[in-house]
């Protein structure tokens, strides 16, 4: 029955070295589709050390493709799902298969999952599993050494015939406490590449699970406790700026053995630049942008001809605008023709010397 929460939890499983902070603009939004892979026979022996300026390498995965699963998470409106009425306070939903959904409430300060619904056991039986209280996923901004403790619970009764013809109903209850600590920052290398700015999150989930069954035989049939379990499980997530979900996630089983390793297929946002870098001050806002972005220049810029260039994550140039710029000035550029996503921008002079660079996010 613990599968009831596996969908809810696994879907979240949620750059020069620098300490970063994660806020709502870095998290998946409606319309996003995030592609990940999961190794269900994880050979990784551990998550690596905690602390500042760490280097984590998670590249050794199973050579048997039968153990590598594809996971494509779509972020959709609650109203578009079949169980919207059961989750009235949720404002986004996520699904991996358009059959089961996780319901979420998020704002500028917090993100919680309010439960799941659908064929959660993959037995052809619809289950609606609200959490009461909700499970907190993030406090924003999330920074190195930030932490919180949260309680959540689920209590549902389902049709037992999908499990056995001798079972009329099954009741499952979980009462749990989660301890969440952002215990490190640094660089993470996955099978996709190296992400130079990530925060690592360690979560301990102490849960008591109880299952009751109501048999079809007996007069009158009576509920009986089928099993109880009191256990603590651990998971680790590496979070990056504007990466939508976790860059990577490592889950442990009840025997403290690595169980599943997931990693995003979104590559690190890296665009090569001319080595003659002036590293002058400039910023793009708003973050995220929708129709227009503004570039604000610092006081180091000399008056002259410059080029504002935008690249996709693979390094392909998507747009370039020429401006005559001066110090302490701001320039506006349309991004209406860019699909929703994450991009890199560069600001170069007429000799193609790189002056400033950064990331921008476009949402609709």
C-alpha cells in the first residue's frame, strides 16, 4: 500500500560554484513538460558528503536498459484534471501518465502537495487520496542550511476486490513527520552533464503505516489489522536554478539501500564564450519573463554598438538584437517568439567580445 504515496513523492523528487537560492520562479509551472530518467537498480553507494562547495558525481548507472525508465512529467491546470472537485485549494497539478495526478498548492513562500488521485496502484481502480495535513515540499527561498519539519497524513478506504476476492475493503493510514535540510551546495555531474550551481536537500520521512482489511466472509464481517510498520526513509535531491524539478534525486528503501536514482534530461545551461571576458555588470528582468525582457547595464560600459543574443540549452542562437548602448541604461527586447523555456543570454560588443551573460526564463 505504500505505493499510494510513491507517485506523490517521486514526482517531485524537485552555473562557477556559488551559493544559490531556489524560489518559485525555479519550479515547474503550468505548461511545462519535464523529461527525466530513473534507474531502478541503482548502483550508486551513497549521496556523497554534505557541506559547502562540494563536488558530487552520479554517473554510474545500470547497463541494463530494462532497469532504466522514462518519466515525462506534465504540469497542467487543476481544472483540466478529472479530480479537480476533490482538491479545490490546489492551483497546479502534475501527471506522468494522464491517468494519475498529484495536486499542489504553491505561492511565493511555500509549496505543498495536497494529495493524489487516479489509478495510483495501477490495478484499474480509481483512488482519491487527499493529504490532511498537506505535505510541504519547499519553503521559499530555499538556501544552504535552510530547514523545516512538517507533518502529513493520509487515511483512505478502497475496494478490496482488486487485491483479492476474499477482501471487501482495505483501509490504509499513514501518519508521518518529514525533516528537510538543505545540507550542501556545489557541483553535480549526472549522465547528462555537469551542473555547476546546485543545492542538495536531505529529507528524512518517519512514517507509521497501518493497513486494515474487511473480509467478504464472516457474519458480520469485521475489520482486522493486516499490518503495521514504523519506519524512517531517506531521500536526497539536487536542485538547480530554473530546472523545474530536481536535477537529480536519490531515494533509499526501508533497509537503507539506494532504491531509485532519477536525473533530468534538461542539460546544463552552458554556452561557450570568448575567453576575453570583461565580466561587466548587467542584469535581465523580469524573471520569469512573458512578452518582453529588459537589460539593465552597469556603469562600466562604454558607449558603442552591442549585440544582445539568446541561445537555447543546446547552444543554438535563437535571436540577436543590435543596440547602441551606454552605461547605466536599460533596453527592452521582445521574447514573444520564444517558446516557454530556459535560455542563456549574452551581451557582446562589435568585436564579439563577451561583456556579460546570464539566464532567462520565458513563461506563458
